């Protein structure tokens, strides 16, 4: 690994990618959607999983969080479910790098995490407006939702699409740009702070370990530094189920418990609206070989030299 040049310099993510593309650095990391920027032309130049540009199924979830402490969504699972049915997840993929960089999801556990079981909860292609309007009828309350979203192009595009889609069920969405990056702890802390007046927020959730407890309990049950959960979701029934699943020690039983919990939360309480899982995209310089992705580049086994044309994506 001697001489491996990881780009940690400042500038925009696009600048970092261009430095790797020009072989001025060997590797750098950013969100998959950035690599898919048409202006960079990486797919046309390298293809996918052939030469220097690699894509692996990721473990990051992009979701809409509902603030269950505010009047709009408090004790209002029907409206939370209505939003889930009204969303066009396939259209929203364009704001997450497109189908190469992400895949639509309606669940809180991504593929590859123990406990994932593919269930048909909400539409992944298009929406179900008739069902959404049925659930929203009589539950719109003020009919207005404040939407917190990072003040960057792709998140703002997502917010605009969500506003258009939710207008179809009579919900008037007001977008409030927040000058914090979606992948930072500062953004999540802002959402969790007491007194923040948001009803919907766009979030990324990337736990340190691919374990169902980290995706469900840590997001919906655990409290942040100020003593609140991010969504302020409260349900004795589902909290008890989360605690039981966490206490289950046998691996197969634990996976089954979390599979059932994932489906039940999404179908019944809907404290979140999963949009898509974000794939991991890796660009390396022409001299990097022995490429092993799990799902990002494993630096300890990457090797250098004149490796053009020789690639070995690993598990």
C-alpha cells in the first residue's frame, strides 16, 4: 500500500473525482450520486465494473422522516401511510444519481442486512394515488407541511418532486433549505433539536455496522443527545417489539424478529418513508489493482502499479 494517494483535499466532490480521473490521486470517497453527474462522463468513459469505476449494492438508506411531535403527523399513522402511497419512488431516483447509483426501497432494512425480507409494502414504481387519497381523507389537519432539506442541488430537486407528489393528496409542502450537508452529524442534530419546526425531513441513514438494531432501534428508539428520537415517534406496541428483537440472541430467530418488525413498522405505523438505498460507487486511478469492495474500497488489500485492464472486484 506504500504510496497510495487518498484525496483528502478541499474543494467540491466533483473536483476530487476529477483529480482521481486525471490520476492525480488514487481514490476518494463521496456520495454515489455525485459520481453519476453527467458532466463528469465517468460511465461513458469507463463503463460499470469494468475499468476504474465500480458500483456495489450499498447500505445507506435515503428516507423522509416524519416529525411525530408536531400536530400534522402526531397520532396520525393514516397520513404517514398516505404520504408513502403518494410518493413516486422511481421518479425520485433521478435525485439520487439514477438507477445506477441507487435502487428504490419501501423498507427500513436494506438488502444485505440480517433480517431483510423483501415485502410489498408500498409502490416502488409510480404511486398509488387512490389509496393515498383514501387514507389522507379526513386526516390532513392543517394541510400544510414544513419540509427541511439540505441546501444543495440534488436534495432540493428531491424536495421539489416530493412537494409536487404530495400536492396530489391535498398536502401543501413548504420547503425550508438548511445549510448543512445531508451526510453530516450536524444535520441530524439540527433535526433532533427541540423546537425545530419541521414536519418532513430528507435524511440519509448509514450506521457504522450492518445490523438491524442500528437501522431500526437506533433510529426510532434510541435518544439523541438532547433526549429525543429523531422522529419523536412513540408507540408502546412497536417499542416493545423493538426491545424484544434486540434481546433475541439466536441469529436466525433475531433475523426473523427484525424482518417482522421491519414490515410491521412500515405497514402500520409508518414513522418514515423509505425512498431508496444508495449504492456505493468507487472510482480509482489507472494504477490501482486488486480492487476489493465491501462495499467500498478496502485500502489494506488494494495494490498499486500499472494495472490498467486488470480488475478483481471482491466480495
